[in-house]
C-alpha cells in the first residue's frame, strides 16, 4: 500500500487537483447510490490540476465497516473526464472515493525523450530521473526490486537507458512518491442483494387466511395457502401486521366505524394490546413458534417473508404505560390521537420522535426490527414512513443494515414526489409508486422515463403494486377481467419488483361508494374466501411470473425503451437484460377493444447465439411458444383483451 | 432576532428538513457564485420534511466578514420548490443559506378551523393554541405585545376568537418557537462592482509608447496617449509588466532569440533585475511617483489601470538571492528554467508553490498585489495562472478581496476547457476565452450558449480579446480592414467585457511565418508607432464603444438570443438589458461579400415607452441614427463589409 495515500478522510478536498462532477453521486454524496452486489459500478469524474504534467487517477473503495481500501485504476476518457469501475463482492454499505496524483516519473520520461530527440544535453535530466527512483516509497516487493536494480544499473553504467525500460515504468507507476496526491470526499454506496431489484410480492392479511367463516385465521392457515401462492410464482409473501390489536380503547368497527361490535377484531394497524406490542404475535394467529414455522414453510416453498412495520400504537400498547414520555398528551392529560382533521383515528397514537427520551424510543424501534430479523425476516414494508421523522428512518435503516446488510426496507408511502424521492434517498431499498393510480399510456411512459433517468435511477427502486389494503384503484371498480389482467401484466413487466394484495386474483372490486377504499376492508374485519372462485386469474398471474423468471430482461427496470405504436390505448416497450443476453417486448392493451396494428422494429438489435449484435428477425410468444418472423422490419399484431390484453415476446436474432 | 436560529454554522445539514437542489450553487457550494453588487440574487431550493404540517422557509445572508445575518422570506412556488431573493448592497464576498421550519401556529390554526367546522369539541384545541403562544420566544417588541395581549384575552374570555386574529397570525409568524428549524450549509457568493461585468480594455506595452525611435518609452509617454485612448472610448488601460527586467542572465533577443544584442531591452515578462522585483518599476519607464501620476492621469480621463501580474522571475530577480528556497534547482545547483520541452525559456524561472517555505512565498506574492493596490491599481490581469497552483490563486484572490473587495482579477489562460472553468470557479473575476481564435458562426453561437448556461453563467465571466501580446490570430494575418472591424464589432457586442492589444487599431498583422506570434513582438523589443497611421480604425472602435456606453443591453453578456439568418457568414443576435429597458440587435458579417437578406423578427417583444411589452415595430441604426420600420414582421438588410461589416440597431416598440 502506498503510504502517501493514508490521508485523513474528508480532509483532502482542497488538494492540488480539482475532482468534480463525480458520477454517480446523490446530492453531492449526502445520500448513498444503490447497486446490486457483484454489479459493475462505473465511476466518472472531471479531474485536473494546473500545468501540463502527466496525471494519474484511481478509485478507492471498501465496505463501510472494513478498514482496508481496495483499488481500481481510472483511465482518461476525453476532455479531462476519467472513468473507472469496481464490483462490490459483498452485500452491504460501501464507500468510494477518487484519488489523483501527478505521475512525475512519466512526466520526466516524456520530457527526457523530447529533449534527447532535440539533441540537447541530457546528463542532468538523467540524474533527475534517477532522483525520482530514490524517492519511491511504496509498491510491492517486485516493484521495489526493479527500481533499486535499475537505479544501480544507471549509476554503474552512466547510461540513461536503464531509466527508460518498460519494467521500470510499471514499477514506478506503482511505487513512486506522490506528493500531490488528492483524494475526493467519500461517496456512499449500498450494494443490496438481488431481491432488492427483482421480486413478485403477494401481500395478505393473515387473519383472513382461514377457511371457516367467522373464525380468525392462523399461521397454520397461512401455511396451508403456500402451495397455491408458490404455484402463482410469487417470491415474497408480505403480511399485514401480525401483532396484538388494541380492542379495549376506541376499537374500530367494520368500514372504519368509530363504534365497534364486541366481536369486532379491531384494526390490525392499531398495534398493541394486553398481550404485547410490536414484538408479540396476535394470540389468535398462534405463537411465535408458529410464526417461525410459517417462515420455514415459506422458505421450503421458495418464498421469503416480508412484514409490515408500522410505527403506530393502539392506546392499549404496553409502551404507553411503560414509556409514557414517548407519546404526546393533550392539555387535559388525554392521548393525542393520530388525526387528519376533521377525520380522526382514535384507535391509533403516534410516538414523538423528538421527545427528551427520543433516543430510547429510536433504540426500541430498532430492536423491534432486530427481533423480527432474529425470527428469520429480512424484508420490511414500512407503512406511511412519510408521516414520521425522515432522520429516524435514515438512522434506523443504517443501524439495521450495518448488522444485517441483507435487510430490505420498502417505503409504503404515496405522497408528494419530492418527499417520496427523499425517502428513497435516505435509505429505503424500494419505494411504492404512483403506478397504482396511473393508467394512461402517456402517464406510464413519462413515469418510467422519470424513474430511469439520473439521478433517480441510482437511488429510487420502484415496486409496482396493483392494489393495496388501503387502495382499490378506480379502474378496478367495474371488475372486468381484462382490466385486472392488463394491470397485473403492466406491473409485472414494467417493473422488476411488483406486487398484488390478496383478493386481486379473485377480481375483488367493491369500494366504499365514492372512495378508493375497499368496502368491508379486511383492515377492520375477518374475511374467508374461496381462493379457487370461478373467474379467478391465478393461472394468468402464474404465467406472468413464470415468464419473469425465465427472462432476465424482466428482472430489471432501468433498461426500458418505449416503442411507437399508433394507438393511445396500446403501450409497447422493449426491455433488455443487464448482460444483454435476453430482450423482451411487451405489448399491452389499455382498453378492451380488439385491435390489429403494425409494430415497427426499426434498427432494434439483439444478441445472437454467436454473441454478435444483430437485427431482430423473429419474435417468440412467451405465453404460447409460437414463433413469428418479422416482415418489412416489423410485425402485424392482433390483441383481443378479452382473451389476453398482453402480448409478451422474446426477441430472436 | 429569533434565538432558535442561532445554530452553529455547518452543523445543521442533518435537521428535520431536506433542503435540496439549491440554485445557484457551484459544485454544491464549494466555489462562490458571482453577481454584481445591488443585483437581485434569486435563490431556489426543494424544501420538505415528513408529515403534512405547514412549512415556512427563509434566506439568511451576510457579508462573509460581518456577524449579523440579514433575512429575506422564501415563498412556495410549486411541488415543494421554494424561491426567495436578496440584493447585496456592498461589494464583497457574501454567504447565504436557507432555513426551514414548521409553522406550528399556522398548522394549529388550520386544524382548529377544520375541526370547528366539523362541529367537534374544540375546547382542548383552543388551550393547545394558547399553549403555542406561551412558547413564543422571539420577534420584535410589537409582536411580543400582541402575543401576550391575545393570550390574556383568551384566558379572560374563554373564547377562541382572540387566537384567530390576523394580527396574532403575523406576530406568531415572526415570534413563534421553531424547534425543528433546519439550516442548509452556507453557500458563498461574490458581489463584484460593475466593472467586473462591463468594460472595454486597451492593453499596451508601456515602453513602446514613446515617439523617438530607439528610445525607451516612459510613463510620461503613456500619459501623452491617454486622450487618444479616451477618445476611442476605452474604460480600462492594461499595462504589460512595468518591472525591472533580467538582462544579465540569458537575456532574450528579438523574436525570442536565445542570444541578444547588448542593447536588447529583454523580455518584459522576465521580471526582476538589479533594480528590483515585482514591487519595483523599470527605471527607464520612470519612478514609482511617475507611475502614480500615470494612475491619476488615467482617472482624469475616465480610465482605470490594470496591471499584468505574472508569477515568474528572471534569473536576476532579487528573490532568487534573498529566498533561494522558493525556487527549484537542478542536481548540479543550477536554476530550473521554465521549459516546455524541447523549447526552453532560459530567461524565466518559476517558483515552487509547495516548498517547505511556501507560506512565505504565498505571503510575499500577496504583498506584491497589495503593494500595487496601494498605488491605486484595482485590476490585475494574471498571466498564465493555469501553470501555477490552483490552490495558490484561490487563496491569493480571497486574501486580497477580503481587504479590497473591489479588486478584479482576470485569468489570462488559454488552456483546456475544464481547467479554464476551474480557474473561474476558484475566484478569478473574469476569464480570457477561446473567442480570439474562433471565427465561424456555429463556433461563436455554440460558445456563447455554453457561457450563458447554468452553472457556467454563475461563475464564468468572459472577456473577449481580439488579440494579445502572445497571439495574432490567423484571420488577421491578411490585414483586411473589414476583418479587423468584424472581429472588434463581434467582441464589443457579444461580450460586455472585451479588449484589444495595441497595434490592432493600426491593423498590425505580420506574424512570425507559420505561427500565431507577432513578428518583432514588443515582448522582446521597443516599438515606436505612428498612432494616427492612415487606414487606422480608431474612429470605428470609438463608435463601437460609444454605442456600448449608450446601450445597457451591451453591458451584459448573459441575455443573448441568436436570430436565424440564412447565411452561414452572417451572425445575428439580440441582447436585452437586465432592466429590460433596452434591446439591441447586432448583425455582423463574417466574410467580405456584399449581401442583402431578410431578418425575421417573429414575436420578439421589447419594453415600450409606457412600460408594456410590445412587438418590435422599428429599428434605429446606432451608427447612423436612421430609423427603419419593420415590414411583414422583419426587415430587409444590406451589408457592405468594406464599409462596415456590422449593423447595430436599437429595437423600438
């Protein structure tokens, strides 16, 4: 290791070099860039200093918790812009920085050779070159040996030739003294596991998984459903809160009624009751042991468990008695309920993230997450994080990921765009999106193009949900099968991460009139469903998820190109896998009419069997296996949404 | 002043608010934004925090050396983007920052009114509102009095009405407690005097201002030329180095010959001899007293003096003996001359800006600048700063401007674009540009568009020189009057700062064959000229400078719009003054042919006498005074470059 590079971190921004316009960097390095482990990270920067000497530059990078820097060279691209790359080989938080220094030996050699060609006296210049050898400080054993040998050779012979060998050039590149070495600030980067980018989510309410009407479902009931969910091809099962519910104070009734029948099970988001709080399970679901059994059963079905994490409390939550200082009270000593005037949520209170005892609250919430990690959970869907402290979430995610780099946090926040981006920046692995409510072709195209541009592409990972416990989008209210298929096909192909909330596959569609909420929502009551109800679209969803698994082009979101189809109700796009081995074209109807149209392919190229890039010559229908050649650089397509609103093709060279 | 805003500087970047995408900011605040004193500075930022409370934000700003912050409100524009403005009223370095906080009282009032409308019980809510009043901490005497009075009124009557008055709202806006106040980092800004943006420069070699062939010119000779230079309408007289010259060691002869006749005066950039160094004047020019007389004479002619500042040394410079540690030596103890292998500058040595005694060198160079400021100079044309340390220049300019905020530094550096931008960023008030060598219409349009885009527009101020002591552009070699006129008209109208180097007005055009250097350059010898030589273009230059003075549109560079003329050798652009009171259109030929063409004006609007924006209806020729109405939204123009290659018009409504 080069000793001169052991500069105190953060102190070197005022060195001889200007290191500017570093890419990627989120808000100048305030927030981390996101990547997937083992993915190549390309770093660009403008690097220059005064004068005309030969400049060298390199990347240094390491895991945030490690001590040893790792290095990668940078090369000059053009116009003082440099590029280098590295690939983090472990999941976790990393930092990187750029170093630049003058290559004094190469500069000397360039000048020496020019001067020698001009016929000038070069005796002094040779001595100066040898002098640089004596200042070399670093480099491995081999480099040092070469430097010493060539220096001795020069002194013995008096000839400059030993100073001009390529071996010495290489040794000095490694070992020379770098008095003007300048290091940029450190830039953070999170290398996540692959699931952070790709996965199909199935969200369900565990107490509604039973089969006897009026009876509270159990973890065992949930286990009984896994084969069916696996058959649909999902990767992640996300459970709404599994904790005891406050039922003695302000229990909510059906459809969020402020008075409830004695038998009403309460709002599952009113977390905490006599039986415990966020680290307990609702006794009617089973025991903690049952939950661990559920986690293990999921794993055996190739499914990973995600839990809702909601930093909200029923008035019965044990913390209200144990830590009253964590909650705000009103002037008469009563609780301050969550409110959205004039509406009230009398069954929920929010903690005060900035009380005098906030440190203990923050630790306790972190310990809740760590508790569920100990039970085998690695994914958390954080509910409405935009209503609590941004600084808290940044701290929590960092704290957890330092211990468990494989932890994934989804921000379930639908709010103003800058605030949603702010949550993604501060550390949420994935974000819910406006997709759920956006249906127009131009909306979808514009939204995707917003998500894939820099810098959003480097910190915001979308997860496209077609519905959620809180939201039944307008377009689903009429219950048309083609529309449910169109929406799930859009979600599953536009975004590498997507999800459905249970009931979608059964085409559940009845809202509270005039609202986007489900009528008789499971949030406030227990449902029992016939999961094989006629008309369900489970086989269709299963086909979509099969196609996603078989086509890496659909396992990423950032490489998407919208193709021009002259129909405002047909959206068409091509996606290509990161390794360029696979290209998929999706053509999806946004309205129910049967139509035929021409899809031009232009100059689109794809990787052929021989590894070369060639024009697309045929399409393979990924549902039917049928192959169709392109003709005149395009293809005539037929969509009957009543049968299938989506055509998915693999492109063949 | 609000006590809660007395946050330690730089410590608040992690507050409750995200304050992002601040405009203007150069490299995230690493370098200062440039403005002219009393000019309005508009600041934009994305500002948001979690939740839905009502947010307030403001600017704080002050001179860097002052202690008291000044404040300006910010208003919400749209989509969490805020804007505010201030106008620095003193020349000098400033800092600004953004503060954001929750307006808890306005949030309370909004909730209170919604709840009251819903018919809910509001007694507790009123107590909470009154509670906010008791926490108010700041605000002036009047606000405090209102807050106390309304609080007492509420307690006396039990009615919430006293809490809802507009006067109380205003008082609380000013005085309420702001527990979540977040301050951004500080951003630097330089407010320069107007000369930093606008001025016509005349650069001359003082020893060539005499009238007797073979005799060294004097400051008295320079004074004798002032009336002529004033008549040409220049604002700044820039002198090449006026210091003693090293003549005993490696003196250069005519055309940079490495051997020189005994009588050769030496290279005026080989600074320092037996008579002194950078703080002395060449004895043949006169005394320091004579120089001060020259400065005073310039002032009486409305001219300001600029001096070349070159951090380079002849081998005879006193510092080489006094401070040998400031200079690098070769292994045999000889001087290391400036070199550009295989070419050598044996009459110049460069200092080592990073020797162990560099601090003393930096101070000595700063003291040289301060010495000339004491003699009445405020403008310095720094020669080839890109070959010395960037960090040194940043330090020097800051050091000088803290003492003399009116000091102006021009970077005379033609090098790679990023390095030129780097010099402008680190503090140079103005920069020389590629204009001198660029002649094509597309080059000029593209270059101007590069200069006026963000962020370049906020740190880079161009000074367009038509020639320089080091550079006689190719296009002038043939000596055609129309070309000299075209080039000076382009410089004088495209850029609010521009300059000529003496001899240009006499159409001097003879290069060293095959080079861009003047043959028999004054750098190495003394010239005597007939300043009224027939064919000179002094009257033409005088007219250009008169038009510049009379038309504020030409006193700024950033508002320029290129108009479409269907001729690759005619460039056309409109410029409008900062206050929109004046619009000038320039049409300039880039080749000698006579031509006629149509200039469309489209929807171009200008401020009419009644202050309204109206379509342009007529043009006033600024050379002839002739007025021509527009017809069919444009005008047919005739250019005869032999007479005048430029048409300059004032636009009339």
